[in-house]
């Protein structure tokens, strides 16, 4: 329903500039699912959104607002890049599977350590995590920018040296001959695996029960013997780690180096992805696909309508989702009262 409402409002906008909404939407659909390359592009753009959406959702289940997925993504990607440069050079005989795994783990640790700081400040001093994570984003921007330009720079570029061959994640094009020309890679399967793992942790483990209990009512959770401060800190560490792994899609699976500004707002878009999915890890897979479709579709229609149309559609989807969820909940309550 939210998507339908956004398409109607977007159609009104298209009409207002003298274009045919059906033609524009047909062009958008063709530009996203018309060829295997287009589908690959959608999947490629959806991959980091799965990671950042999971990051936001995981923290939210603990009652925390993680606005810092962007900074956590940058820090994780930087650490994974350094691991990808150093390990193959130092241990050239290591199998690629081990090197890739270690680099992904390094990304998780980098993002997790960046996320644990606002988590600890929240748990120890009660400092609001929204302010903390926003400020941590700026610090991450500045720190990674300095590392790229002053420490690990390649002359006349804004990126690091390339990672070793054994640290690279295969693309579907090279591995299976599908999505030809598109950089979509095995990171997509890794993202899906993380979504399943997050769902299992939140719904089938004691840790997940404690995280959800703290998110619903911290005082009641503490009364029940759950270590609230520890749980909050751990939840933020995991959330930061999930965002940190998002860099694998670009660094290990596409460009093979860290480039300044490569995330292009994927961390912030993760908030929208999690919101539309209602913080359900499995729903995030479909929500990320929706926003990946809109992102790729924007490239297909930007010669016909302003590129801001896609941003309008994304915003209206979120607003419609919030409103319709509330209306649906009220309807459920009303039906229960009537019965």
C-alpha cells in the first residue's frame, strides 16, 4: 500500500511537469529489470543497504537509534582494506577463502569498535546515542579522509592502493557468467547470510531475547536480572559490525580499493530500509531490494524527469509506511474492542 501511494504521488509530480507517468514508470521498470545487467545493478546497490539496514534494525531492537551506520561503514571498510593490502603481501600463500574471511572479519571489528563507543557512552552515562552517533560519523569522515589522502594515498587519486588478489571477492559475472558487466558479487550472498544470522540471534537465542527485552522495557529487563548496560553495549557493537561489513561490496568485490566517499549515503539509507522493513531482518532483504530498484531506476529516468523524483518516491514510501502502519494498528485495536 505504501508503495502504491508513493507511485500515485510520484505520478502527480510527473504530470505536473508535463510527462506521462505510465511512460516514465515503464522506463523505470525497463531500466531496472530489462536486462541481466540492470538486474545485477539493482542487486549490487541493494547489497550494502542490507548490511546497513540490519545495523539500524539490530540496534533498534535494543531500543537504540543507530544514526552512525555511515561512519561505522567507513571505519569497517578502511580496516578491511588495510587487511586486504597487508595480509596478501605478508602471507602470499594463504588461500583466498581465508584471506577474504579475515578481511570481512576485520571490517566487522572495525565497524563494531566504532559502534561500541556510543553504545558504552549510552550505557555508562546515559548520553543520547543519536547525538553520539552523528558526531562519530563526522569523526569517521575526517579520520578516513586523512588516512586516504595523507597516509595510504595513491598519487593524484582519492583512494588507497589496491588490495591483494587473494582478498578479492568474486563477481557473479566472472564466477557464473551471469549479470554480465555488472559488479554484483558474492557479497550479496554474504549479506543474505548475515540477515539470516541476525534473525536467528534475535528470535532464537538468549542474547536476542535479552536485546528485545531491553528494547521493550529496560527497567523491567533489569528487574528480571538482564544486564542492561552490557546488553546495550553489545547490541551496538554488533550493529556497528554489520555496518562495517557493508564495505566488502565495494572494496573487495568492485573497485578493490578504498575510495573516499564511496558509501554515498548507504549508512543513512539503511535507516529507511530498516524502517520500511519494521526492523525485521528478513524483511530488510526485500526493503533493500526496493531501494536498490529505485536507485537504479533513477539513472534510467533522469533524462526524462528530474533525478529528485526518485528521492521523492523514497521519502513518500517511508512516510506512507509510517502512516499506514499506524492506521492498521488502530484498525486492529478497534476490531478487538468490537469483538
